[in-house]
C-alpha cells in the first residue's frame, strides 16, 4: 500500500512539475495564438494541444462540459462567415483530444461576448466538431477557445468566407455561382425533393443512389479549364460528385450531360480514395465508380475543358455524412459569368485623416443582368457601420488604423459576389492636451490654468472659453472651462477642464517645547486635509514631513509652512534645549512683594505630580500638586523662617516619573 501511495505521489509530482515547466502561453485569452490567414487555414495534425493548460478566468460556455484545460486562439475577420473545425481523436484522428469543444467570442479579453459554441458528445461523437457563425464584422478581432474531455492534441482549421454556399438538393433549384470564391458548406442532409436525379450516372450505380446532396451551377464566361477541390470537414466523410453540362441553361436540367462522375470510397478512412476529392491537372480518369480497387487509384478526376456560354452543374453527395460540412475551392482558368464587384472611393490614395470623411460607392459591372441588392460593412469604428444601397456612402471613423471595407452584391441571376478594399485612417493631427489647474486659496480665491501641448507644430494660437488667449489663463472662478488650440498645420484640438472651489483647510500647529540635550522632539501639524505638505525650517536646515522628529543641539525656532497646493499657512515653534527638564530653588521669600513669594519647581517640560514640604521636626506642613506651589503657610498661619525639606514627584514628557528631595530655606 505504501509503494502504491509513493507511486501516485511521484506521478502527481511529475505531472505538476511538467505543468510548471511547460505552462502554455495560450492558456488564457490574453495569451491567445494568432491565426494570421483565417481565409482558409488548417493546421497540421497534432499542431494544437492543451496538455499543460489550466482553467482560464472566462466563464464556461453552456455547451462545454467544463473548461479545466482550455487554450485560446484569435484572428481578424476578413469576411462575415466563419467555420471553425477541431479534429481530435476520431476515425481519422487529427490528434488525441477526446470529445473536442470550441466556442467563439467577440470583444476584448476583459469583456468577451459569446457568439457560438459546439461540443462533440462524449462516447457518441466522431471526434470532430465544427462551429459555424455568421455576421462577423470584417476587420474586427475574434477569439476562440478549445477544450475536450481529456487533454490531448488536435488539428484546428479556420475558414472565414463571404458566400456561405447554401444548400439545394435538386438540380432545377441549384445554387447559382457568379465567381470562384471559396466557400464552406454546412452539413448536407437528404436528397432533395427528387431522389432520382443521379440515376442517369453509371458511377452512382442506379436507383436511389442520391443520399445527402446539394447542387451548384455556373455559366462559363470564357474558354478555359475547370478544377476544384472538395475537402470534408471530417476526413472520414466520403464525398462523391458529378459535373453535368446543362444544354438548356440554368434552371433547366432536361437532357443534362455527364462530364465527370466520381464515387470512389473505402472503408478505411486513410485510403487514397477518401478525404479531399475533385478535379485536378494531374489525374487522367474522367469517371470513377464506387470502391477503391486499383493499385494507383485516388479520389480525383481529370480537369475539364469548358466552353464560353456553356452552363454546368456540380452536385456533391455526402455518402457517409457525419453531420459535418465540406470546403469548396476552385481552380483552373475558367471565369464564371457574373458581375465584377468593385468599390470606388473619392480619395485617390485611400488615405484619410482622422476626422475627415471618405465616400464609398459601387462601381461594379454586370452586362449580363442587373444588381439587385447590396450589403456594406465599413470597418472598425465607422459611422455608419453598415449600408444596404449602392451608395454613395459618406463615412467617418472614430479611431485611426487600417480599415477593411466589404461589399456584397446580389444579382438578377440569384448569385452573390463580394469584394473588399482597404483604407488607412491616420491621425494627421496627433495633438494631445492637458491642463494643470492651480486652485485659488481662501485669501486669494482666483485660480490659474496652464495648458500643456504635445505633438503640435508651432506657432500656436490659444482660445480659452472665457476669452483669454495665452498659454496660461488666470483669474478663474470655480466652474467649467475649455481651451482650443490651432497649430501651423491648421490642426485644432480642444480640451475641457474643471476649476474647483478655493482650497479650504485648517492647520493646528505644535506648541513650544523643551528637550534635554541629546534627545529629540516629535512635531506635527494637525489638519483636516490629507493633502497637507509641511516644511520645517530651522537654523541652517530644512526638512519636509508630518510628523517630523528634530534634535537640535541648541534652542531653535522653526518656521513651519503648512500647504495644500499653492495655499500656505505659516507659524513658528520653539524647541528649547536644556541640560535638565526642571529646576528647584533653594530659598523663597513669602513677603507679598510678588517676587519669589512661592516655592515650586521650575518646569521646562513635564507635570508636577506631588509636592510635600516637611519641617525640621518631621511634621508635614504642605502637600499638593498645584502648579502654584507652597505659599509659606501652615494651618492658615505664616510658617517661621527656617530650613524645610521638600519631596518632589515629576512626570516627564516620555511618561516616566522622577523623584527629587532637598532643602529649601524660608526667609521672612
């Protein structure tokens, strides 16, 4: 039992040591890794991991089972739609992460807003999860976090695109394409309204061969070659396809002609007949039936030579759909018939100053039809942010930086095309202002304000809201003010500020005190203002602080300055230096001449606790602690001239008590 305990303890120590040594920098949102090119990014297998991650401080999203070891990534959106695919431990593993989970956020790390969340069910999933989110704002930053049932490695893909592909299960309603922009299709379910449309394709094997299909169509604008690549988001999915030529044009599938047909597949997900498929320049086959029997077989067919004006249809059938979609990327030299989208501005170099406006308008061309709809986004900090007409649109920006403008147009053919344009917004007048306000005092209530300027080109002009025109404004009463400056480049900047009421504070200064040579005195000024600053100036030296301890070698008068801002109250305090704190006379003359009429100690510091006077016969003739001392009487009668004995008890400033006794002579 002890050996097992030691083994477990050793493992825990080893694991915790590994965590400390290999702590992940993307363990939290603030350390997220950047996806530099999110348009169509896919990492290598096992490139991501959360092996040494710990919980981040962001609340756990609802679809997560928990987030004990989440890791973070970020990207700047280049288009409004995104699909994020996490490939963990599945039939075509991208890593070892069980039941991957992914969530997408917008906003800064300290104020994140959840946009979407997906999780692969534990024990019932495929080890692959995809998250789709629409309506991103191009140019804005987005974060996503990844976790799973247990720590492991994974592949992560980000595909950020304009056209979302859409799904149409029948040829007559095939989705028209106007350009060759890549897109990602969501999971396809069912064969559409007509499940017999592929029965004319021998490679599909006849009746009821269509299972999970979607159709796309385009018209060639030139003679050229057609290539494409279909990549399943889950590599275990078996994608099949047919390319038809439609002799009667879009929407009419009568007499459709098979140009290419591919149904290769295999029970082994690692087979060359699984995974990506399509048309490429290196393959020679134009038809491939089901299975993967030949030694050199793969999942691709030969490219197509297409003719200008001909219409084609691509149908994709997901034979083994796992609930995941697929990516479509186009190649070859053919151009699809459609509008040429273009954005025009009124600035020749697309470079404006912050605060200036720029005008955007649509300069697209489409000889084959008309443009029916527009969708604009003008980038981060734009006003307005969006528009839905052709323009012109006058836009200003709230912050400098690169701005990504997007425009999506829809046509009478039913297709859509998008384009982007970047502009630079510069802070051409990088002026920063600050105002130092010196409040008034009770005896001089007017305040002053001094303007501090950085980044301006002289000469400068100043205009205060009360009419003054210098860098310093004087005679200001409490209230709100502003000041505007203009520099040699005609850049202007304004700043507002508040003049507070005059400074009002009290100061209770210390009283004169006495110290013994070699000791010190602690002095302080009591005030109702915590901003009080005190300066103590003695003979040849000056110190700041409150309280302070001084130790002069000789009696010294200190000038005490108590200030809040420029408001000052002064006073003096004397620190007397004595060899002793009190003295006792050896005689007194109680003859009512107002001179030396009473016997008492001379106190420089401390307090009289008790004074006793005794006659030479041992009789107590006086006892009191009155600072007035003994008046030379006993029982109401004048005591005779004689030598008396005194006994003193003095409480010193440090709290200690000192006794002293001696003789005193009463003379009449």
